[in-house]
């Protein structure tokens, strides 16, 4: 419940600021922290007895590192993965004691930053390893690091030969390696022969790292079976509602709802065109809702509708309505002709994501994957967090657009 928004002594209350943010927002992005926790618990149960970590890189896939991390930690998540040191700083500010791995590796002269944040690099290059060793010897730091071994991705990671070369270090003890890991190429394809090859390769090399926990599976890898799960699994996209098993129904709960405001209702006559390039022609007298979201907000231009090509759909007044014409930077036209005359008005919100429009459906219209949809959601939306009562004071809070 929002309290009286009038200022007291010239200063608006937090509740009034929240109400003002919602009243003036062109779009509202709602993140369901309870759904994220439910998804993590399902993944944890599927991956038992492996530990279930949480991947919160890319600002928790666009959902916000601090509130997401607090909710997951309250549910029992003890280990987190980010991509960069900046993300590690944001995570450490939310969780002072949790284990943090930084996936993009150890850069030159970054040791002091790792030590200050108390996080662990994921090392995938022998030069990185040498620089890490020098820093640890010079500083006396014993924070630990992961070793990333490439088993087929050809992106980051030591080669198998390079990994074999550091096995004597493991045998000597006091090696500082706290995790050995690799990354699956085609985990979302259940019958891909690449999965079996990578599994065999990783199992063999990981067994040589005696006493060091091993990790291979991302979100989709968890569903490939117990043999892929090792000691720790690393779900990311599935936490946020992306389907980790695209060959089957989505076992995850939806997490994100996105609404945008109607800024104008207008009528166009049959034969008139709509949007840049005039690529969509009205085939009847048409009523349009002009919505305040476009590709600058992460609503991709690829979802446009042209003559003969149907684009994405938007939920207006409880019914799906098609996009009309090209999506522009800040605006999208939606054909609402089939709605009752007063069903949609200026100032009403429409649903771009949610109400049955899944992140994977939107990704299909965008010509991409759910990961990119979530991480592209713009900064102009007000962000609302619901649920997560045990996750700290950010639950049910509103973050104004930046």
C-alpha cells in the first residue's frame, strides 16, 4: 500500500518516491525473486548430490545482482559465478562472505583487486596461472582459483596437454586450486555426440586433479544426467526462466514480466502505411496503440511486422495483439482494431513479456536466444522486485530507471 505521496518538510517519503517512479515510468520490469528461488531449488534437486551454484553474470541476466544474489543465498546457494571483477564487486557488496568465481580470468596486475574483493579467478591460460602464482607468492594470498580446461568449446581454457602439465603441482599439495571445470558445447541438444565426447574427456582429466572438486554442467547440462553433474553444477539462464531443455516443455517458472505504457491511440485508414520505410500497410481501417518501448529498450527491431510477415505479439487488455510496422528506437505500434473501443487507452500498460508470452517465444521473434533477450532489457524501465521476503530489504522494492 502506498502512503500519502505529499512531501513532509519538502522531502518525499520512500513510498511516495516509489509511487512517483511507477506513475512516470514508460515501462515496468517486474522480477519475481520467489520464482528464481523456486527454479534454483528445482535445479538443486535435479543435480543432487552435486552442489548447485548460481550464475549471476550480466547483472544476473538483467535481473539485478544484489536482489537476486540475496534471494539465492537465503535459499542456501553458497557459490556464485560472475564474468568480471566489476560484477564481483557488486556481488560482494550484497553478500560479504559467499564464494565468488570470476569466469573471464585473471588479468595482469589485477591480483590486489581479487584479494580486496575476496574472489577467485577462473584461470584458463598458462600465462594467467604464472601471473597468479607470482601474485600469491608476493602477497601471501591464499584465496584460491579455478582451472578451466577446454574440452571442445575452443573459447577459454587450458588444452588437455597443458592441463596434464600442471598435474604434478596437484600431487605436490598446497596448490591453491579449488575447482577444475569445463564448459559444454551443445548441452541443450540431448542426443548430441559432442556431449559424450566432452564428458569422457573431462572425466579423464578431472580425475587426475585429485581432491579438487569438478564442474562441467551449465543449466542444460544438469538435465543430461547424473554423470554430467560431478561435484558442482552452474545454472545460469534456467534460473531466470529460460528453457534449459528446448526439445521438451520448459521445467522452469517464468521470472520476468515486462510492461510498457501506451502513449497514444490513433486511427489509420485502409491503404495507409505505418512506421519507418512504410513496410506495413493497413488492410482495413485500423486502430493503433503506440507503445513506449523500442529497440533501445531491448525490444528488438527484428520482431517488426511487414506486409506478408507477422511480427511479435503484445498483450493488450488481456488479449494478444500484433505489432504493426517496424519497431523503432523508442516506440512500437500495435494493432488493437479487434479490441472493444475503450479497452485500451492512453496511459494504460501493455504486456511485452509475461501473460503467456515467454522469454523463449520473444527470443524466437527476435531471431536470438532467451539469454540475449534478458540481458538486453533496457535501463529506462522501472524495476520492481516481488517476493524474496527472506532476501533482505530489496524485496518488493522499486528501482527507478537509470
